[in-house]
């Protein structure tokens, strides 16, 4: 028998912001800034976020401004 998968409660779920950076590349960045990456398309960025969701790590939101991976 497989052990039950533990999921984070919704209030602690990581949110990912998805948008374009200042150079026009697609980016996904965790709200805490600890996870993320640059992608060739929005679909590729969303695939990254979906994989994080399978690990129980949150949802995607559109970034309101150009997104920065590192500050």
C-alpha cells in the first residue's frame, strides 16, 4: 500500500508569478524568490509551475510588472 501524500495547507502554499522579464523572456518565480527560472514560452513556464503543484507547492499568478528572478 502506498503512503498517503501529504499536501501543504492552502494558506502556506507557494505562489508562482509568471510573466516576462525586462528582456522579453518568460519567467516563473516563487513568491519567496527561492524557486524559478527562465523559459522559452509561457507554456514552458506553466509546465514548471504545474510540476511544482504536483509537489504540493502552490499556484500561478500573472506577474503585474516585468518579473525579476534575482534582485
